[in-house]
C-alpha cells in the first residue's frame, strides 16, 4: 500500500490528507458496493498520488455468482467518485483485480 498523501494549497493555508486516510477512503468506497470486499488491504491496495492525480490498484473478494465485470465497474465508479468528491483528486484510473470468490 502506498503511503502517498495529497496536499491542497490555498490562500488560507494548506490541507494535507495522509496516505492512510486516502487508503481508508478507497476501502470504504469500494466496500459500499454490495458484495465487494477489499482483500488484504495492507498488501492488495495501492494508492499513488502524483501532482493531484491518483491511480488506484486494489484486490477484491466477491461472492460466488456475482456478475464480476458489473461489480468491478461499480467499485471503479465508487472509488473514483470518493477520491474526486472527498479529496479533490483527479482520478487517472482504478484498476480492480478480483482475486477471490467467496461462498
């Protein structure tokens, strides 16, 4: 998991969002999608922020019988929206890897 953070500078000062807070935001947004669970968040999640642009890689575990492409697209949209709306980041990509099926 990347520890990259994000700093927003403005006329009144700066706001720093730590890498751990960004990771928690990604996990929460991904798991808001019914059936998605971030697998191994310490090793299966990477959030890289460069010049206000984020790229995310995450591994999921999902229930057997789930339509995998549909769930992955929902997770991508949820994560991108959370990073954009809550952290002011431009999202270059959210790469989702489904690593486990749960019964």
